[in-house]
């Protein structure tokens, strides 16, 4: 999601409201849902029973600044021959009963939909930013993963149980990165960098893919606003590896038990892979014999014009993700090709419906107990629900980016810009260009040379239609 300053122009706010209406996003929570959420917040089932007391574990959360819906808290330890990862996940199941009023509303929403200014939450704030959130200093029920790694960062054991936890601090990525860069990171923060790098190396070894994709940000400058690209910090990638590690452990647990729900991505089709290899050759992107796609993109620089074009064109290999539920024999396609392993969503239950159900499965399996009947009965319906909500969230994201780009360019019609051609539409002609300043990706008409720098002229920038269009200058 594109990032904007806290104070944004009124016309942009109006545009975001229009997107909400056009895409028929849910509005305020019904009174009955709010009432049940307030009752649950005051008297959660606290882990049925209360679970193990892990309040002595010094968990911390690491999230974007200002985040209140804190799903995960982490604590890392060094063992004699490796590492131990403690990962506490908000126990939404202690507050939300399958088949209840809150659950029914959550099934209609599927996931939290984020806007540049605000969001449409999955759960009422009294839970998602209050009683269920792993806020610092607060006693909270959690599903706590304990994952042991060897000295190379490989998983040697994993377990999950209900517990009571108390996070110590709420940190953000910039703070963590600064601590590591200045050599002041110790304990969990120092180990996060150490384990994160090991896990990234293992990802590369098994053929996993992490795209170095920059994020668009609106910044205030010269009394107005401008668009810039921001590359994720290494600390964001290290933290993501802890989440991926947990999702892989959950998938393995559910596959062994022959019940659960996976996040899946089919292997690329041979025709698509062959096309991407041809694009790499045409753009001068090295693809050594025997190397997989993940190894090729791992070290690419999105600031390099030809590599930026290749990264954009190669995203075709990462399309088609979805969910597969099973109760019995696992699905034939049980892997996630970008993770290069079986994988499940379990680490964001405050923001994504499926995580709560997958966590309930894992908790039952780890305890040697039957999966609750109401959880088991719901699994088959989750893939369609999550597919629908995922499409809606993606549409919101694209519409918001288009609106911000059109708004910030509206007074620059006819001006020329330097750009890189990142996509060519062989069927319709034209394609997409990426501008460095301002940070815009938009449609361009004309005969475009893929991967080359060109000069383009702004032909259209209409906030009402959210359309931005360039032509070759």
C-alpha cells in the first residue's frame, strides 16, 4: 500500500472515500458485533484453559510506526548448537468463537483492507487494537511457537501452545535497523539480524523468491507533496523471515496431521519460465545455467533500468496464489513456489481470517487433541472467502496508487519526464513506464523499447478517473 503523510489534502480523502463506495467495502460494524466484541474483550476465554505462563519471556513487537494491531511478538535465544525462536501470535480464538456474531462478520470481511489513510478492519478495534493486540505491558493470551534451529538456521523442531505473554516493547523497523547498523543491537535484535541472514541464505539455497520491490511514498516537500520510491530495510526482510519460518512449520504440522489449510502457489508454467528467461537475455540480466528464478532475482537492483524491467516482467511467475484446505489426503499442489516449501498463513490473525483457523488446527495437533468440530467444518469454505477478500484488497491498493499518482501529477500536463520502459504490450501496443522522479508507474503510448530509458510526456492525469497516461516525447 502506498504511504502518505498523516495530514493529506481533502481532495485525496474524498477520493479514498469514493474508492470505498465503488468497491463496496464494509462500513461500520453492526451494533451486535460491537457489543459481543466488548463483552469478549472484558472476559476472554484466556486460552481455554489459561495455558502456560510465559510472561517471563521478554517478547518485543516490531511493526511500522504507529501500528496498534500487533499480531506478533518475538524473542530470540542462542543455544549451544543453534538458536531458539519464540514467536507469540495474538490468540484471536480466545475472543472470537467460530460460528458466533464476530466470526460471521469476519467471514464477510476476510481481511483488513488498508488505505493510505485508515483501514477497514477485520475485527472491531476493541479487539484488534485493544484486548487481543500484543501491546507492550499488557497481559495477553497468545499462541506461542517455539522453533529450534541448528547453527545454519535450519529447523530441527517446532511446537505451539496456548500461553499468557506480556510484550516488553513496541519497536519499529527503523529503530531495529539503526541498532544493528550502529553495533548497539544485542539480545533479540542482534539475533534477528543473525538468524534473518541465515534464513535468507537458506531461502536462496532452496530456490525461494524475495523480490527487491520498492514502495511508493508520498512525502511533503517545498510546501507540497512528491512521490518517492523507498526500498525496504534489511530489518524488514529479517523480520519477514521469522514469519515465513513459522508459516513453514505450521504447514509441515498440518500436512503431517492430514488436516489444515495451506497458502499455495503453483510452480511456474514452462512457457512462462521460458519467456522470462528470454526477457532476461534480451535485457542483459545474467541467468547462469542451473540457476533458479529466486537465485537470479536475489541480488538485482531495482534502480538499474534493465533490472527493474526484468523484475516487473518476471512477476508473471508469481501469479496464481491461493489457499487449499484439506481434511484427509493433502492436496497434490501443497507447495508455495515463491517460498519453495509448503507454507501456511498463521501469523496475522488480527488482520486475516484464515490465520485464526489455521492456528486452531495447529494448536490441536500439537496438543494431540482432535481439531474442534466447528473449526474442521469451516476449513472447506475458507479458500473461496480468502480469494474474494484478496481480490478486493488488491483492487483497493491499485485504485489508491492510481488516485495518488493522478492527484500529484494533475498540474503537470505536457511536461517531459525521464522514464524506464518496464513492460511492453505486444498485443495492444504501448506498455508501462517507471519514472524515478516522481516515483510513478503508468501507461505509455508509442513503440516502447523494453528496459531502455526514454523521455515521455504527460498526456493525462485525472484524479476523477484515477488515470495517468504518458506518450513518448
